[in-house]
C-alpha cells in the first residue's frame, strides 16, 4: 500500500536522530494518542461500506487486516477509514478484525458479517412521558449499524445516541397542554425500519377509576392501570377497619383514589374526589367521552350531578357535589326482577329522636321511646335488654303487622353510666337515646342476588334512598354509609349491611340498619376523600358507631 511505503521511509529517516541528544541522560518517550469512533462494525450478508473516524496525534496512521485478501477492503480517506465488505455467500457468519497503528499507538476494530438478513428489535414499541418530560433509554438489538430519527415537527422530542452503541435515549420537553401529544420515532438499519410510538400526557384535569368491560376490572387490573399512569399504592386492606386499596395520584386535583373488592372478580366500588367544584363540567365530559350516559339535571342539582350509566361497562358512576366533587363507581349488574321494598325508609322517625352530646342536641328519653314502641304494638324484650340496670341497650319486638313488612327487631342505645362509653351520673344527656338499630330478616327488601354469594342493592331501595334525601358516604366495616342534612350543622347517618346472628334469626340473612346523628363537618366527602388522613378519620368515626355483634356476610354486599 502506498501509505505503508511512505511511513517506512520516514521511519528510516528518523533513525539517525535516535543517536543524538542534548543530554546523554535524556530518554525519548513516544506519547502518540489514537482513538477510533467505532470499536466494532457489523455488516449484513449483502455487504456494503461503513466509515470509522480516526483521531490521532500522529501525522500519519495505517490500517491493516488479515481479511483484506478475502472479503474486506480498507481505504484511508484523510482522517476516515472506509471499510467495504463483499457479499457473504458462505452461508455462515464471518468475523475478523482491523488493526490501526499510529506511531507506538494501536487500536483494534472488530468486524462481523452475518449470513442472514438484518436483525432489528427494540426493547419497547411504545413510550410515554408525563407532562414534566424527562429522558428514557431504548435498547436496540441489531446486527448492523442503525440510525434514529423522529417525525418532522416533533421538536419536543430529543434523540441522543452514539453510532455503534446498542441503545439510544429519547427526551421530552415539559408540556403545559391538556391533551396528549404524540409522535413516531424511526429506527433504521439498512432497508429495515422499526417504529416507536411516543406519547406525552398533558395536565389531566380529571382522573376516573378503572372503568372497563366485565371481567377486566379485577384488583390485578386495577394495579396495572394505576401504576401505568404513575399512581402508587399507599394503603392496603388490613382485615379490620380498612377494606380498600388506596392509591396516591399524581393529579393535584384528585390526590387519591380508592378501590374495594375481593381477590377475584371485578372490583365492587371505587371513589375519588376533588375540592375544586369547578371541575364538574370536565368530569361530565370525561365520563361521556367513555360512553356513559349523563343524567338529566334534577331539581336542586347542578348539571353533571347524578348517576351515569353505560351499556357495556358494568358500573354506575355517581357524581355528587359536597364541598367539592366526589366520584363513586359501583359495580352494578342488571337486575332482571322487581324487588318490593319498604314504604318508608327504616329508622326515619327514630332519627328525629336522636341526641348528640357533641353538638348539645337533646333527644328522647327512655320513657318517651318506650311509650312510642308500646303504642306501636311492640313488645319490650326484658330478657335481652341491658338498660338501665346492666348496660345501655333496650330491645323491642315489633308488632306482627310490622314483622310482616320485614321489621324483625329494634334496638336503642342510651347515654348511661354503665356502658362501653359511660357518662357521669349528673350528665345532662343521661337516659337519652343516642343510636338506633333495625334488624330486617328479609334481605330482599334491600338486596338481590343471583347466586347466593354476591348481593347487590335493588333499584327499588336505591330509589327509596334518593327519595328520602340520602347521599352516599362510603363503606365502613362491611356496612354502607349514607347521610342526609338534618339542619343546624347536623347530619342523619344511616348505615346498613348484610349480617347473620348466632342468637337471633338463626340461619337467616338479615339486613342490619344502624342510625345516629353527628356533626356534618366530619362527613364533607369531597374534602375527606381527597385527603388520606381525613379518610382514615372518617372511617374510624363510622366504625366507632357500628355495633359489631353479628357476622357480616362480606363486602360483596355492595351499595350503589
């Protein structure tokens, strides 16, 4: 090669200089530097040409390879080495190397030529960025060099890669829009191209629970769905007071979202909330975009409030205004038969008697409650009652007419000096009623079931709740909680669930209603369900009122 002869001439010319020095003790040191832009090159079976940049402090360099006489051709072109591979007709991969020398420095370039077609695969075919942007790595498997380019106009995407590397990086700039933006990135190797779909999400005004077709809303599906949008599980059911999975949301408007459900099957309920009431139109728009039918505006409600239904998604989504906006999704299969319910919501009259010491609200005394029950034809169950001698509970068996309507047993709890929450003997509320209960052995007044294991609130009872002015609060210890305004900052609380007793209506599935009055500030659901600590406080408050002397059926008994 001409370059080799040129180099040898200069080497011989320098020989005499090796024997002269200004100082007999001085030693000549060759500090030549040499680097190559690629340490390996790959060719397809069709061969072709690739170039490697050579950087050296020497004035000349030389490249050689034992393959030059067979299938490789090397051409020096200034600071560039052009490597040409002939087509591979041998049927097997072939390998070799190239040595680059500059002075005392040397570098090695490995060469591989495949016997087959281009192999090109990416570690992922889709990528998503949140509104903050950032950088992500994509690994590439390829048997030859590749290039990367993006759609024209996708100036919000940055591409970073080094020729010869087995990966590249994609970066996305921060995004202030609300609608997602997308682009395609193309990885090209020879005549083969792979596409990478890239999406950057904007600022989501609204987040909804997972709402999918039947069978695709399991707890496993929920975790995959929430983690995919960047939400993190923060609380799990503990088997005691909490029966929900809570996720911390990246959306500042909806800080958390909760799901309730069994290990298998679609989840039973989900809820999330925002304190920003102005998002109601956006919530309606998001649900309608998913195919839900919006409710007709009702008297006293804003446009967008109410129950949203879907023809194929098995959930009713309730949107309620309460110090913000609360979104409830409840599993709701189709009820095929009618189920007559009560004429009047159970414990309606009893709630008007309730005392609440915390708000200095006095109520009926035992004598007044007893007089009402006896006049209604009820029988005082002295054997089962503990009030007033040994406790705070008074039990009544309703009249036969009421029993025929599904009223099985009424129980009252009074402020007393002998109870789990005793008061002083001079307490002004001593002897006043603070909580009431109704046990209904006819569960079909409230729930329906098709298999005897999963129970759903009937349409008829749901309508009765709405007619009575109740709003859903949430679950507590397998009971469903509802509230309605009682005036003067107070709310009436009605909780109910399916239970079985060991000493009462043995073997029967009963609906257990429990009712009390409380301060409304504790039940502003939108502000509560957007704050984890307030949510726990509410659940604990409701749990403290629930009498747990019966076996709950399960959380499969769900409300709408």
